[in-house]
């Protein structure tokens, strides 16, 4: 039996984290110059909003009465997501730096989501955390692929060609 946690508080925290991630990607996209990297960050921002929506649908708290209003509110500049993007912007920002930072943040988030899921007994709530952990892993892989393309590394789809030669 999983160790019980305050599920509604975990869901509330996850909605905020997904909003922070959305704001991170929106800000990153505005700083970039490389068209494909911009598209990746814009897509990730939209998907983070969707992730927050998954959590919002099972949230029973009354402090977020309107999802769109909450998500469209100004970013939490003190969140770890925004602070890390702010440091990157102030340190000769470039796409490589942003993608590396995004991979790190997505790996950390996936770990947190999986750890939280393991502590939830409610199957519906646990399923939401597990779904978001899988989607977060997909984000990491999407960013990793864009990083490889940007850095002119061999793309995973071309790996067999280079291995056989």
C-alpha cells in the first residue's frame, strides 16, 4: 500500500508546477532565434498547459475557480523554473543552453511525478500523475532530439546507417 500523502495538495502543487513549466517554455521561445527550437518550446508550452488541465480536472480545492484565468496569470518569477530561465537569459542565452536546461528540468519533473504517484493510493489520482510522468518523459525525448539536431549530432533515426558503415 502506498504511503499516503495529501493528494489534493499534491495535485495543487502539480498544477502550479505545470504552469511554471509553461511560463518557462513561453519565455524561452521568446528568447530564441532558431525557428525549429522556437517551435519546440512553443509546443512544449501548450502541452504543459494541457498537463495542468489533467490535474485541474481532478482537483477539488476551491482556490483555483477558473483554470484559464489561473494559467493566464503572470508567471511566478520566484519558481525554480523561472529563476533558472532568468539565470540563463542573464548568462549569454543561446538555444543550446535553453535546451540543456529544459532537459534537466524535465528529468527532475518526471522523477518527482513518479515519486508522488508511488505515494498515492487513489487510482484515479495516481493515474494522472503516471500519465504526466510519461508525457514528461516524452518532452525530455523531444528536447533531446532537438538538441541533437541543433548540435548537428547524429539523429537517433540515422543511427543504424552510421553503425553499419
